């Protein structure tokens, strides 16, 4: 059984009430869908993985439970093993190594989507539509900005995808721009 996007959205909203976490899920979905198109992969499948990768985080945010509790729920609901594995692999501490393109891409897009959202919201326009790579890289150097986001993870994600960091940043900005209105990142444009 492969879940539809509607089924994945229902799962996400069953466990997640916070708007910022829902928007994060939508941002990661946009990034994974964009990369799936670019790499010739299964766009609906990759999108579902992006959408639900953190569905359990609001209830169980600690490393002892996330993403393990969510993975148990996915198993109970009959989600395919490769989706569960991809979600487990996005957490370094899970012990599940990243091996497939989907697994590497989820890791690379998870923190990047969050960082780009933060970088967009501090712009005068409050928009991703005018966010540039050089601005993102400048923010990456500022340790006080979005301090919870590991700069090493941002760089490592691009490396795992075998992309220069600038190209990965530009790609994810572009993918998120396609969904700027839904992500609340259209700003004053």
C-alpha cells in the first residue's frame, strides 16, 4: 500500500497541530518533490516522505522517541518499509545509515528548508521570493541566527547529494518559491 498525499496530510494533522511544524513539513515536501522531478524519481512518493518525516515530533520531540514512535505508527498503518527507513535515516542518532537517493535528499532538505524559512522571515519583504544564496551563506556564518540549525548538517546534506552547497541552496530556494503562498513566504510581493 502506498499512501496518497491526502492520507499523508491526514496523518500529519492528526499528530501535529502547530502551524510552524505543518509549514516545515510542507517546505520539506516541496523540496523533495522538486528534487524528485530533477532526478527523475517518484515525485508523489518523495513528497509523502517529506510531508510526514516529522509527523511525530510535536508529541515526542526527544531523541528517545522521534522518529521511532512515528516509525511504529507507520508500520501499524502499513506504510512501505523504504519510506519508514528513509524517515528513520534522517535522524543521525537513529542508527539507520543513509543509502538511497531519497534518504540523502530528505536529510539534505530537512534542515535546509527550516533555515531558508528563517532566512526568509527576517528579510524586510518576509519572503523567499527575493532570498538569494549569498544572503543564506552570510546567515550561515552568523552563529546566533537560527542557532538550533547545525551548519555542519547543512553542508553535509549537500555533500551527501554530491552537490556544491551553493547549488543545493539555490535548488531548495527555487523549490520552495513554487509553494511560497502555501508556506506563508510570499511576503510583501
